[in-house]
C-alpha cells in the first residue's frame, strides 16, 4: 500500500488553518515533526507520497526542514526504518527550493509529475541514475538486467543497485529490485 | 544639547551614509533631531533605515518630516509615519493618515517583523498584490513572482532568527532614472539588532580569523553561506537570495555595522565591498530587481 501525506493538510492542522504557504523554519519544523509522527504509525517497509498540492509557496528554510532533514534521516542515517518517499504535487517554484536542499545534503528523491511519470531529482552519480531509469522503466530488475540494458561489465550492477536501495530509491526484494510504485 | 542631523534631499542606500557620517561623532545618549524638511524623495531602504536609526539611539530622537506635501503624503502612504510617531519625538507637521486607496507603487508598506507569523503575513500580502505589477508592468516571469516572495521570506527570516530584535520590511516599485532608466522593484529589510558579526561570533566554538570585522562577517554569511548554526541546512536562505538576484539581473546589498557588501549587476557601478563606514547597528538589506526589457 502507498501511504499519502498531504503537506497542505498537515500545515493547516499543525500550524495555522489559514496558511497556504510553507515558509519559515519554525513552520517547517512543526510540519516535519507532524509528518514524522504520522510515519511512525505506519508499518515498514512502506512507500509514502509527500504531496505538496495546494501549497502555494515553499521557501528554502521550509524545504530544508520538510524535505532535507526528513530524507536525510531516512537515506543517510544508519539502520533507519525502511521508509521510501515519492514527492508529488510540486511546481517549478517548489522544485527550486527542493533541489537546493537535496544538493546541500547530497540526497536524491523521486518526483511524480502531473501525468504520473517519475523523475529523479537531486544528487546521484550518472551510473546510478541510469540504473534507476532502467528499474523504473521495467518495474522490476535484477543485476543482469541492468548490466544488459546499460552494457555494463558483469558484476558491476549489484553494487549500484545496493546503493540505490540504501538511498531508498528502489526497493530490494528477495527476487530483485523494484521501482517504488511497483513495490506495493 | 541637541545635534541636528540633516537628511539628504534624496535618501537612498548611498545617501544614507551622509546621514550616518553626521551621526557618528554624536554620543549614543545625546539627543539628535533628524531633519528631513528638505528631503524630496526616499527609497524604502531610506525609510526603514530611518526607523532603525531611531531604534538605535539611547535617547529618543526628534524628527521633522518633509515640508513638501507630496513627499510627506507619500511617506504616510508608505507607512512611515505610523511607526515614526512611536519611535521619534515628532516635530512640525505630521500628515494625517488617509483612508483613500493605497499607493500602487507601494507593494508592501513598512511592516514590522518580529516573529515567524509576521513573515507568513508579509508573504501572503505580497502574493496578493505583487503578481499583477511584477508580471504586467515589470515584465517578470510569473514564476519570478513566486521566487520574489521566497526571497522576501528568507530576508525577513534573517531578522527573526538572527537579529535578536524586531525589524522592518518594505517593498516598492519606482523608476530608477539615475542608473538604469527603468522601473525596479525594491525590497528593503532593516533591523537595529546584533548584526552579522556578532551573530556569527555567537556560534559555539567558532574560531575567529586574524582579519575579523564587519566586512569579514558579511563575506562569510553572504558569499560563503556561513551561519551561526552548525546545522548543515543553514545558510541556504541567503544562497537562494543570491541565486534569485543573479538570475534576474538584480542587485543585492547587505550593510551591517561598518561594512556593506553588494552583488553588483552590470547596470550598476557600486563597489562590491565598502569598509570603514560610519556605524549603524544591526543589518540592512536591499534587493533591487529591474524591469525586464524585451529582447529585440
């Protein structure tokens, strides 16, 4: 099951029911903490959509709290729960702030565009990015599929897929690696 | 004894220095009269800096406003007198607040910023008013309006997070004849707080370089994105402001203490760094975004 968190709803419930802009660091802290509390109730592994629809504006400070710190915890800290994220409902203004914080933290995240297509944004080396595209296109892959698709040397794909899995960009299962929408 | 400080006929970020030079030898507790009788024009930076100056005095400063009705009326509509009457001992004629339609060039009248909620309020207000003027009159991309509000949010937050006191923000558009010959939109954010140098000095365990002064602190914060917080996510606000200003051919100036640092676009001939200026407590930020001229 894919879980869904509306950032706009969280903002209105936790900070002020009149706010439509995600601005200021205290607002970002309050929203992130509310999202973390909601995530703590979910079984793992799980995929959660963080939906920015109806958020008019996202500034850098809030992007740092709501996206940067949240993803940093789950992608970079050791032995964290298996939580995977998709970002939805973002426009170019949101993305500018999100991409800036991803770069700062050396993070990447999957963004679901309006038509449903998935796009990887943030910091990821080219080889891993190409491997992610293959997994995303096929839905389900093993190392041999990646090596074949990319013309990569035998044995090289396992490390890349492990890296993508550790960064919560694909999900590892007993029978291979799956893209996040295919994982449920 | 009261020292008279004469406000220049045109008060902006450059001519404010003339005013501060007059103020520099005057002891903080000595009474001053800020004389704006012959002032004909003031930028939002000039108006917010006057309020900041009033806050920085140990003894309440006196103030006489512009004699020209048109100027006084504009300052009233820009929100200056509303707060000047609280901070200064007012002398002479004070224009009455009018309930007529707001000045269209004033996108955001002078507004106090003390807490996070104030920043939300400022962003809400600018979004509702700025879109039409920035897009239709200054030919800015609609997305640039969004980024304009982001920029405004970040510079206002600097007050809340670092100044340790309240500050002021104002946004206006006007024709910048002197240097550009085009319309500009200007954000001014001023406070009389601790300033960049003391803010960075308050970082736990911070080692100060041999050359440590207001200019060095501004270079650290504005150019290198250093913050007093160790959190890796800090310092992004001003970095985002720099990117926005660069993309739209704008100018960013930050003054703090005795120094002023600027990101200077090709249309301006300001110095990137000015040091050994007359002191003014706190931080004063000005962002200038010029009208876009369609490519031929």
